C-alpha cells in the first residue's frame, strides 16, 4: 500500500473511533450525568455560600426612583 492509502485508512479509523465515542456519550446521556452529578453540586455549593445583602432588614420605602445600594 502506498502512503496516501495508509493515511486515509488511519484517518478513517480515527474518525470511526471518535464517532463511536460521541455516540456512547449520546446513548448513555453522559453529558447530562456529568452536569447533574459534578457541575451542578459544585455550582450550588459555590453560590449558596456567597455573602448577600439581607433584604428583609432593608426599610420599605416607596420612591419615584429607588436607590439600589449593594455595597452596604
């Protein structure tokens, strides 16, 4: 076999393996499982521990133009 034929066979094999891997990700919903089991708990932990302004302690005032002060 010449070099061009070997190159195309190798390329076809790589594409076949990549296609099989992507099909396995689709078939077993591996991307959704990764998001649900890894990414979502990490984001929940991160955002639940953020410091926030306590909106229940803010006085209730009705103004024409409300003042949003988040740095206090």
